[in-house]
């Protein structure tokens, strides 16, 4: 199943895959082999930890394989009408609190709310798509309806 991802997001996942596959996993395999050579494996913490870490690395590699194989890389460029689409960076003003917020609209596999990277399918992303600078949007949140003014849209 294809999922949208930015070129930057794809490169980030690819770099993580390469780091795990060619650096961390071989190093951990060597550590496990060295720990196994010490003898009794049942009470060998280094061996037990190493095996567990190899399993974690393998699990993450499989997850990254699914992400990279199913990726549809979307080039982010400004829309002619200035509307918000995938890849937009949006600066908003909360009308009630007067606080500014910045969001980047990204694919579901790239979300990081702490960094302001939100999905198109999130409540805020859904409300913003198709809107333009200067417009007002309302977002349904657990604490109630939040009204934002769109201050700036960049790509």
C-alpha cells in the first residue's frame, strides 16, 4: 500500500536503515559472538542484552523496509493559488490565546507532533488543506473548538 512521504522524510528513513543495517547490527552481532565465547550464556547479561538488541534492530529494519517500499515520494512545491497542500509549512495564530503555532504538513509515517510535523489526516491537517493565508479555520479538539488564523504558508 502506497503512502505519501516527503523527499526529506524518505532520505531520513533510508539513512536510518543504512545505519542499522551496516553499522549497528554488525557491531551488535560481534558483541553477541564475543559474549557467547565467554561461556555460560544463561547468566551472561551482555549476551542476553545483545540478542535482545539484535531483535529490536531486525524489527525496526522490517518496519523501515515497509515504509521505504510503500513510499510515494511527493515533491513539495507551492501551489499556484497559495492553498495549503502536502509539504506546506503553516504559521497559525490561535485566536483565543493569541499564541502562534507552526506546523509542517507531512505523511503519516513522518509525523512528530513535538516538532510540529502533522499528518494531512490529523484534525488540524484536515482543517487546513485547501485553505489560504489570511483565512480562518476551526479545529475540533478534545478541549473544544479552536479557531486559528492562517498567518503564513510556505513550501
